[in-house]
């Protein structure tokens, strides 16, 4: 694609998309600086018996969507540009784009709720096993190791390939109508989830709206999909995550702010 084509593609992208990404980052920054995000860290959400209230679940859900919009929507821009062009002849084109984005975010919302439930189970397990309760950093190390190993998996590679070629996905799944747009967003979200779930699990463990991890992991996941050397960077990130897991397991005090731990 030459520079003039890129400019046309940029113009076809609805202004609401970059605006939404910018607002999501601004909201995450405000939550981080105001200390609001800490209230919805998973260690603060889950009670002593591995439970959480409806109010905390709702607050977590809202902050989680903000975080996903900030981190993940940028990587969907190539698909959104193509979809906007393809749907230019439809009535209510902006509604179609909104439905696609809604389907995409619905997948990540479901994952966030599942991660929260999984974390509640982890807290109960740690509370039940004395050795784990005295070595809580091993949970964070295990998540880092899992994320690192997944970077080298066939599933990661297959889903990353799908995410890197949005035109092929659009040709296979494009249909007219709001329901079809939502289904397309949902399907693309599933590929994105299959590609990035392990890295987002690290994000969940580090803390929702933690700007350091949001910037690092968001940049990584976007570059994996749209960057020229995305496959190589994915492998390097996997090796780095495994190395970090070893460091945390052997000497957790080296990185206390970066890896969350159960506080009982």
C-alpha cells in the first residue's frame, strides 16, 4: 500500500474509533493516577473466601472494558478500515461499525469475567494450601511462564496469522446487516482472544489499568499483528516472559511492583 492509499484508508476510518481509543487511555490514566484502579485490582476484588459482590463485579467490568478498548482496539484498525470501506453502501454504516466493535468487545468482556472467576478459585486454592500461601509470588511466576510458553504454540501462530490478514477474514465472513456485523466482530474477537489470552492474563494479574503493563503489553500485541516482524517479536516476547518467570520464582523481591501476589 502506497502513501496515498494509506491516507485514503485513514480517512475511511470512522473518527469515533481513534477518539474511543484516546478516551479509553485517558480514562485509564485518570483511574491510575486517582488510585481508583487499585480498588479493582483482583486482589482487592476477591474477598477472604474467594467471593466478590455484584457492585465490585460491575466496577471491574467497566474498568476492564476501558482497558481492553485502550489496549486492543488499535490492533483492529486494519479490519475496521476494510469493513468501513466494504459497508459504505449500507444504510446506517456507522451503526454497522459499532456493531462490529460491540461483538469484538463482547468476547473480551466474557474473557474478563472468566478470568475473575478463575482468580477467585486461585485465591481459594492458595488459602487452602499453606505452602502456596507462604509462596504467593509463584502464582505470578506461573502465569508469566504460561504466557511465555504460549507464545511458541501452534494455536498462537494460527490465530496470529488470522489477525495479521484481516482482508482474508473479511472476504470470508462479510455479510450485510447489524447482526452480521456483530457476528463478524465476535469471530474476529475469538481469533484475537486465541492469539492474546495468555498475555492478557498477565495483564489481569498485574492489575487492571496498570499503565506500565498496559503500554508494554498493548504495544506488543499490536505489533505482533500489524508489525513487519511480528512473528519474531512474538517469539522474543515468549523468551522474555519465561526468563522473567524464572527471576520472579527465584528472587521475587527483584520485581515487587510488577507481579501481583495474593495477600490473603
